[in-house]
C-alpha cells in the first residue's frame, strides 16, 4: 500500500476555495467594517506584495473572528456539499480514483480550513491534515489552532502523523512553492499535474 498526499486549492480544485469561502460567508456589514485590512490582504496577495500565509491570517482575523462556531460549521458543511464538488479538477478526480482502486491511503494536506475540508474529506474517504480554526466558548477567535498548514508545516505534520517507511511508496501532488517540502518527501511528485519526480521502484499515475 502506498501513501498519496494531495494539496487542495489549485491542485484538487481549479479555484481558491479559501477566498471563495471567506467571500461567501462574510456579511456586507463586516466587509464594510473591515474593508481596509480585507482589501489590503486580497490585493496584496494578488499583486505578490503579500504572502499567501499573511493574507490568510488577515482574512481569518477580520472575516471570521468572533463568529458563532456552530453556525460556521453549518456553513462549512453546506459549502462542502453544494459548491466544492463543482471545483474538482478532472485530473484530480482521476488521480484520487486511481489511488483508491489500488487501496492506497489518501491524505489531503492543505492550508485551507477544517470548517469545510472535514465534511468534504469525510464523504470522500480521505484522511485530513489542514489548518484548523481556534474556537473559544463556541466563538471563532480569528486565529488558527496551531500553525497555518503551509510550506514546511505540511511536511512537519505529515512526518508527525505517518511513518513513511510503512508505505511501499509516497506520491505527492501540489501546485505552488508552498508544496515543495511535501513533494520532497515523495518517491513520485507532481507539480501542477506535471510529474517532476519519479522512482523506478514503484508504479506512478499516468495521465
């Protein structure tokens, strides 16, 4: 049995599901109240002047801070059921099915939020490592519970959760520099659905 590690936004999906979730679940009143930091995060990231990590922290603080946790879980469940299926790339669907048929362990490793990734992975039979929102007294604090699951944090959590020696081979799929440390752990690595690393000792996906 092999281990298959998948990034989510831009790899499994064809869109940034984090930004879409923030946009859809933030009221007009809150957007107006925190227009300056939210717009700064959006345009700073798009222009390359702000890292994705920093932009996510700002969005989490101002868009989700002090929101009712139960209501946000419900919104995450609805988002996972109704919108996420339409964002899935055909090549990602093919890859996940290929690994399922082989009996491999599939793991989603993402900086996106547990609010919607937990219900989505539960329906897909995929294990999950991701960024988790912090909750206190049933309110979102606007901070992460632990670190943002990006870049080196992805590889760190993978190694904390799995003994890679227990698997025949490790396959990893990503699309940005935030995935490079994860891809470095793999025998077979794909960047933006182009194979960038291949071992001669085991079978890999063919698209």
